[in-house]
């Protein structure tokens, strides 16, 4: 099922902002993966 998207300026601006926020959240998640991995290994005693 396809959703009908509104083409008004308000909806387009909100969609662009949501896309930007999603991109930023993904970048933060990717940046935290090494920190979490090192913390896990230190806790378990592998490093």
C-alpha cells in the first residue's frame, strides 16, 4: 500500500527535517559501536 504524500511546503519541510534527524541518529549509533564493543570486552576481561 502506498501512502499519498502531501506536497505542501510544510509537509515537505517536515519530511526533510525527519530525514536529516534519522541520518544524524544513525551516525551517532555507528560512532558508539566501537565504544560499546571495547566496554563489553573490558567488562568480560578480554582486553
